C-alpha cells in the first residue's frame, strides 16, 4: 500500500461502513418502514460525520467535490429547497373546497411531518452519493465496492429462493401478499425484481468489460489471465440473478432488467466495433430467457396470459393522479403526502376497497407531491447524469465498467418507474445511488490524478 492510500484511512472506513449499510438495508421489508429507514438514515449521517471530521483533521480535500458536477448538484439542491418551502407557514392554503366549505392548511404541505421525513430521507441519499463518489474515483476501492454490491444481490437472491421453497415466508413470517412469488426480504415482488436487476446489470457490465479488454488486445498478446474463469463466474451470476427475477413473477421487472442488459451488451459491442455479433448474441439471449421461462417461469407466464402487460385499474389510477396534479400543478401537495392527498380525487370506478398509498408511477408521484417544476428537477438531474455518462464513454474517460453499469440501471429504473414505485423503496434507492454515483465519479477529466488513490 502506497503512502497516498495510507494517508486516506477515512476512505477505507467509508467503504466498509457503506457496504454494511447496503448489505443490511434490505432487512427487513427493504426498510420500507419509517422507523427502519430512519435508523439507516442516522447511520449514513454518522458515517458522513466521521468521514468529514477525518477529512478536516487530515486537511485533505475531497477527491470529487460537489463543484465537479454542478448541474445535478444544483438540481438536487433546488429539490431540497422546494421541500423546505413546502413547510413554511404562508397562511391559509386551500386543500379542498366543497360548496361554501373550504379546507385549508397553514403551509403548502398537507402533512408537514411526512414532508420532513421525505426531506431527511433524500438528504441521507445525498450523503451516501457524496461518499460513494469519493470511493468511486479510486481504481482500488471502486472494484471492491461494486463487487461487494454484486455479492449482496446474489445473497438476497439465494435467500429469496430458499424462503420461497421452504414455506414461502418473509424472514420466517407468513406472507400477506404475493404468495408464490419470490420476494426475498421485500414485501413487493416488483421492488425485489428491481433490486435483483441492479445486481444482474452490474454483473453483466463486469463480464462484458472482461471481454472488451480481451477484444482490445493485440492478437499476439494472448489471453487475459483468468479470462475463462471470469467469464464463467460472471455469466453464472448473471443467469442466477435473471432466474431469481423470473421467480418474482414481475412482468415489468423482467422487461426493465432485460432492457438494461441490452444497453450493456450493445455498448460493449460498439466499444469493440463488433456490432455484427448481435446476430449471434440475440438468439443466444432469447434462448436463455426462453429456457428460464420454460423451466422456472410458469407463474410469470400465467400472469402474462391472464393479465397481459397492462392493467385497467392502473390506467384509472393514473387518470385520477393527473386530476390531483391539476389541482396544484405548481406547488404540489407536499413531499411524501401522496397517500394522504390522493383521497381528494379518488372516486369510482377505481376500486374503493384498496388504499392507494402509492401512485405506481414515480414520475406522477413527484409531480403530485412537489409540483411540475420542482418534481421535474430530480428527473432532469438523473437525465443529465445519464448524458454525462454517455459523453464520458464516448470520450473514453474513466471506468467504462462503472459508467455503463450506471447508465444501464438508469435505463432500467426509467422504464420500471413508469408503472411502479421501486425507486421509492429505500433498499432500492440506496443501491441505485451507489451504482450511479460510482459511475459518475469517474466521468471528470480533472479527477484522473485521483484514480490511483
């Protein structure tokens, strides 16, 4: 270990402390309970406090300062400000009018407590993103981080299969939803499919990176050491995670993971200028998916046959969410308040037997809660990050593996978020932030000198 590595023990501390976070945050119920994710928010805050105190004590600068990526930093910062403004008392803000009766609130948010919780949750994600970027720039720590995430998703996939085959339980408790579907420690199969998809795409990116390095070598240089074993291990891990996704019986979860996988494969073929290999890979890929569905996808195929890929109730829900957005297009009803605000517009024929606490569309949720302007800022920020990743890959800056994995998971959640709320589940959000931040960290030319530290 060189002197530069020894001079930054705070980075080593942050790496292992964050891996503990990513390993435990899916327990239990994907931390989709306020008390549980609050604990992890406090834990992330403690990691950041120790890290920055160590930074100050050692008088060292951040290797990836916030100024290195001003556009997403500004957009997320404005989102936090918008959440704060929703808490400011501004007088009688109308909520609902019925005849001569007008229901009002002293602030924009119809449930200030929920908005405070959302703000704290988003700040914890931001802290993790900043810490991950300090690790992601290092060529030594980034592989440890990303392989650690692969191992974590594999472990939860294995647990999910065991739990499904030994009583179909969640952490030993009887399931109350999605019987017969692989859910692991999650409650919702679609959210678990997203989690597994992150791992599958990250694994595929590493496998393709190995093949890419071999293709870029001169034929006289021979084979990369461990080429076959690496390809077999990554291939087996990817197939296992895809098998688990099929077991979730999530239609869009499988489609989104496949879309992200296609992005990785096409990017690899473009990088080595072998796009013609798609003529070979497409039949192989289709054969793999058909085999998985034939052997293990009975439940998923039955769902597709019975329900297709659409849902009439989902379309009715979206129509009524649009009505909710139209009531407050600029201000929204307050961060984290969708479940409280939606009853204002909920009506037949959308079933009254269910409590629609989620919009099943992350974009609509943001617009309903924050308004069209502030709600679009996180979307634009992620879109800009995707553009920056593409730009860095085209210019051959930084780590291709981390960048294509980050871009592909953005594609995955961009698709899945149109019909579900997977990115509103803390376990998924933490993992998504880790992968994207690690890729983004490598996109700046100014950071090249830090990559070996």
